[in-house]
């Protein structure tokens, strides 16, 4: 009788184990099938978007002006060079525009893509007017982000380090203040083809991280934004401008420059108060 009970318990345990393994295998198979289906749908949508797409042509060619909305997030500001009249800035540069050729329908509303897709579609030819050198970060992969929504709106983000010119007037040194500009716009398209706008209101279009300013000689007071038109021999172009307002730290120069000079002058005068017979002492202070 006891052997029969033990045998029944073993059979019951084996049945539970087999059911668990079967359910787990079925769950894994269903998950794999779902992933495979999503991958297939995703691939088909991308293939359909690029079928017949010409990235040499801007959106709305011959019909409307292409509007590019921009905003900037500053991760690091500085250093600032008085000698070269330039500054360095590290930013996330965001651009958004609409391309009706990239509309799609599918189970997802947003396509999250990497830099490989960015090279296959039209992107704005934005450049920095007062930039001396600009670097797009590529470690470990190009630091670029691309999002496409179902209505054809694109978000394109890059991480850049820009060394830009900053005209300075040093007549009031060390109590001077400066407004360092960052100007950008389209290189080839006039305002009849491509226009730039700020994505948000002026106060939020350019944001500096709380720990983004690392300056020894200056205080970053804030930033203002503006836009304008520049006339050249090839046409009129929209130029977006951000001014970073800097004020020199007086205390830094008092400690580093003025205080040592004052102490040197004072010590040089002490020798006149010493006895003229004290040659060694006069020599030390002299």
C-alpha cells in the first residue's frame, strides 16, 4: 500500500513538471514568434519608406518652404580664451522637420533609428557661421539619434563640440562683460527654401545644464536667442543666434594679479625704512 502511494506521488510530481516545461516552452515560442513578427513588420515599413525615396531632394520641393525647428542643450561651456577670442561648447543639437514622404502606418507610432538611417534620408545642411572648428562625436558609434513619427515628423539629434569665435572688447578689463554668439543656419538653401525656427519659447530653446559651466575667470549669467536674415551674393539666408552672456570674476584677478603686484610694491618700499648700514636686510628686500 505504501509503495502504491509513493508511486502515485511520483507520477503526480512528474505530471506537474511536464506541464511546467510545456508551458515554458510554449511561452518562449510565443515570445520568439512575437519578436520575429515585430522585426518583420519593422523591416517592411523601412523598406517601404525608402522605396523610391530621393535624399537629394528636400521635403516639399516646389510646393512649400521646409521648416526646421531647433533647440540646444548645453552640457559643457568652456573654456574661454581671451587671447584667441574664442570659446568651446559641448551641446546636444536637435533639429525637427516634416517629410511627407516618410509617413507610415503600422502597429508602432514611432520608429526609433540610429545613424545608419540618417544617411539615407534628407537632412538639413546646418552649419555654424562663427564656428572655427566643429566635431561630431563618434565614440563608440556616431552620437546621433533619429526618430520618425507616423505623420512624417522627424527628430534628429547630434552631440557636437564647437569652438566658436567670440569678439571681445577688453577696455574695461577686469570688470568687462561679453556676449559670445553661436550662429547657425543653412549653408545652401535660401529662406525661400528652408527656414529655421526655435522649437520652444526663447527661454527654453537653449538650456545650459546646471553643472555645465566650468569657468575660472568668468560667470555665465545666462543666454538669449534671436533670429535674423543675412544677405549674401547667393541670396538671403535665415540665421539663428544664441548669445551667452559672460561677466569676468573680479575676485579671481584680485588674487591672481592685483594682490601679488601690490605686495611686491609694498615690500620694495620697506627697504627705504631700514638702516642704511643694514646691507644684508636691504639686499633681501631689494
